[in-house]
C-alpha cells in the first residue's frame, strides 16, 4: 500500500463521512419533528431529552469525523 492509495482512501472516507454529517445535521435542523416522531416510535423519550441526545450524537460524530477522516487526509496531503 503506497501513499497515493492511502490518500485516496482517506479522501473517500472524508467525503462519505462528511456527507453523512451534513445530511444528519440538515435533517435534524430542517425536519426536527419528523426525526422526533420517527425515533419516538422506537425509543420513547421526552422531547427535551431527545434534543440533548441528538445534539450529543452529532457532536460526537463530528469529533470522530475530524479525528479519523479529515485530519489523516490533510496529513497525507501534506506528506505527499
């Protein structure tokens, strides 16, 4: 496995994970009632608790995305 292959791998990881993050955040911003109703059918929670949980999951996913997708991709670009 060479540097070019690793750079391409991290590029596609960044694109996919960034797309998921944007989609998830947009969905929660523009259709919060739909998200709440859908999830409430499986996991009944009060609305305030649900908002905290969703916000925490989005924040955790963003940190994981930055640490394991974007930063390695930028590092590979700098090395190459």
